[in-house]
C-alpha cells in the first residue's frame, strides 16, 4: 500500500469536503427555490360574476299572549312578539288579528281587537322580539253570552 504525502492527503480530503458542501448547498437552494427558474406570460384580464339574491327570507312567527278570565264588557291587554329563524332582519308593519272562538255558540263577533301598528325590525335569529300591545275587548250585548263561559278565544295574526 502506497503512502500519501501530506499534500496529496489534504487535497483528497479537501476535494471530498468541497463536493459534500456543494451538494448540500445545491440541495438547500432547491428546497427553498433558490435554484429553480420560473417563467410566465403577462397579460390583462376582464370578467364578470353574478348571483341572484333570495326572493324572500321567510316569515316572522307572530305570537299573542293575554290573560285569561275575560268577561262581557271587559278587556285584556294583548302582547305581541315575533320570532325570526331567518338569516336577515325582517320588518313587521301592522299586526292584524282575526278572532275565532270555541265552542260554536260563543260568537267571535263579540270580540274585537284593532290593528296594531308595530313598525319593528325583528333581527335574524330572534326568538321573542317585542312588537307592541293591543286591547282585546269582549262586548256586553243584550243577549245571553253563556256559551262563552270557559270558551277559548284564538287570535290568528298577520302582518304586512
């Protein structure tokens, strides 16, 4: 086996170390993009995009609550609330109530409640937004109203 001189030994080691450093440096440059080339065409662009909005967001669920025990000639304050399960606010204008009664002998015509102007915004996701109050009146007529004892008075609500 031939022995190397000091200069041959260092040249061989230097050459291996140099190759290793170059390989590591090249790999690092490629990893970070330093050794890559990028090309592209430049241009201009134009275009449009469109969508159709919802035609409606649903409806507000209206609720009326009033105390029990209404008698001929009496009245009760009715409290109106609204729930909006939709994704945007909805506006309640005027609330109109249609009175119905059960049993059949109790006349719905003996009960009146004027329309209530609310003009209230009901936020999206609201469950009980106050909309206002009205007055339900039970007329005291000249005929027997015994059929209305214990009767159920229902208000069917609409708004615009």
